[in-house]
């Protein structure tokens, strides 16, 4: 298959598997999404969805969030990991949103990435899912799958994101990155991977990855 054919196969297969695409993190507006995505760094979405209701019951907007101390926030979000850094980030960015943006989440990559504890991936998720701006947030799932599917040789998420944006049509980025995440979790995980269930990798996968998998099975 040519790269163009592989790309078409990926798009069509994912569309068939995920005609409707749920957003993994529970939220009700751009602010709660921003906080949820920030909390998801090195933490599962399942865990984040267990913790955010506890946090948002006390503060689901920047005005209520700054009434809490960093320590109070830290205690609630502790199960998500990195709680000292995340609690300072949440408190700090809530102040900035009030002082600089009238309590609203700004709608630009530059403004979002200037907020404490907000990196490019977090900004991309908020821009795509809260505001509908085309973005292609690359997490470990997408990085792993793009490599397995021989659609990138990127050594990190930054390189993989550049490759993804080159080969996939811009108008489907927002849906596609979510479809790939769901597919990775369901059919192509890092651990406990079964190639027989992973139709995309089985069909278009990188040859050395397929050989490595066959070796493991034959041991």
C-alpha cells in the first residue's frame, strides 16, 4: 500500500468503528475541560473523571477556584499524581483568567500555552474540543499507533504531530485524534496487545513491528 492508501484505510476503518465519538474527559464548559485535561497528564482519564466531580463540586469556575488554597486543591487532586505542580497551576491560571480574560478561557493557542501548567497538548485539546478549532493533540496512544502504522518515524510527540498534520485532512483532525485514542485503548494497547484484534496494524503495520510480534508468539 502507498502512504495515501494507508491513510485512507485508517480514516475509513476508524469512521466505521467510531461513527459517534465520545470525549474521554467529563466536562461542562471550556474551563472544566481545561482543568480536566491539565489533570490528565500522566494520569488515566478514568481516574480524572473520578476526581473532577469532587473538585468541581467545590469550584467549577475560576472565581470559586481562587477561594480555595493551593493546599486544598492539592488534597483533592492528589490521586491524579503530580499534585503539587498541578494544584499550583490550577490556582495560578484561575487568577490569570480572572485578571486578564474576564474569567473566560482564551481561544488561542498562544494565550492558553502561556498559562501555568498548560502545555501544547493541553492547549490543543481545549482548542479542538471546546472551541472547534482544528488541532491534532498527540498523546502516547497516538504516538504509538502512528509509529505502528508506519505513518511516522517521529521520535517524540512533537514530530509525530507534524507528520499527522501533513498526512491527514485538516477538516477531520478533531474527530480523528479522538478516534485514534479510542482505537488504541480498545485494539492496540501498549500492554496485552493482540495483533489478531488490531485490524489496522495487521493490515498496514510497520514490518519490523509485525515481525517482532510474531517472534513473541512463537517463543
